[in-house]
């Protein structure tokens, strides 16, 4: 799934510390502006088309310098005069183990997203869905002669609207040229299964396999527009959606 934005919250705050919209997702967290003690960093990842993932990371802030005493062991037995050496930490430097490093979150996100991609790529269920939605390349049928009449009956304004919706919501996975990302996201170019208009409307609105319900919030006109565009682009020529 495509990440739309990442919101980072501190403790129970309603307003995020930062909203990250473009990779690389990086955040500079100055612990000197946070009270010492226990805190929770909440990272909310929003996916394009709906859905989110929440991760909470508890951590402790301790910016006060530690005092280390040398020459006296805890609960040690002593006698006579003792010479103690005191070492004080640098107050400007927060304790390193509790500093939040956003790079690790990015790395973890890449690993998690990669794992999700691998799961769907290797899943037998996904292979079944891809088989149903996209036949092998050699079976994809080119438009028949006379098919230009079907394209001529398509409303140009509806096609333009569908193109805009496709580029904003679909092109990230299916490609601007409809080539897709097999086996997870099937190719739309030359896909004979797109003849079934109701199948397209259902998949766009409700999702299927690895595809999320990107069109769950679309109006009927928007669904009709994007379905019409898909059926009549990338070498497809199946006419408008009624």
C-alpha cells in the first residue's frame, strides 16, 4: 500500500509534532524541550485510499547530568579518610540511549512494507486474484477492428475526469501507463477482463486481494469516470460504463 503521510504525536497530544508527507521521512526531536520522565511517541502511518497503522514507542527523557562517584563502592565497608572523585556528565547532551532516532523508524517501515509486499507477492491467494484480473500477456486481446466506434462514443469530459482520478489514486500501483506491478498489482494495459464493467466498479470501490478500497469514498460519478477511463486507455477499447 502507498503511504499518504506519517503523523508523529508526543504522549496524548491531539496535535502532531510533525506531519511527514514526502520520503525520506525524518524528524528532529529535541529532548531538551521535553520534561524529564516517561513519555510515549505515537507514530500514525496513513495509507492512500484509507487505512492506517499506529505504533507507540515508550521512552524516558533524562537531561539532568549524572554524578558518578569513584572511590566508594555501594554498600562497601570503609574506614579512615577516603578520597572520592566525582564526575559530572555534560548537561547539554541528553542521555544517548533514550534519544529517538527517526532513521530506525524509516528502516523499520521499509522492512515492514517489504514484508507485506513479499507476503502478497508469494501468496497463492494473490496469484489467484491476479489470474482472475489479468490474463497472461500472450492472452491479452488487442482491440478488434471497428473498436474505434466504441471510443468515439465515450464522453471526452468523463475520460478527462477519470484520468485525473486515476493519476491521483491508482497510478502509484498500476503505473501511469497501466503496466502495474505484477504479481501484486495486475497490469491494466491490454487486459481483456476489463470488459466486465461491474467487476471494475466493485474492485475500485471495495478492494480485492492486495488492492485496498481506494474508491470507497468516491461518488457514483467518480466511480463511473475512473472505470470508463480504465476501460478505454492503455490499448483498451470497451466503451463507456453505463
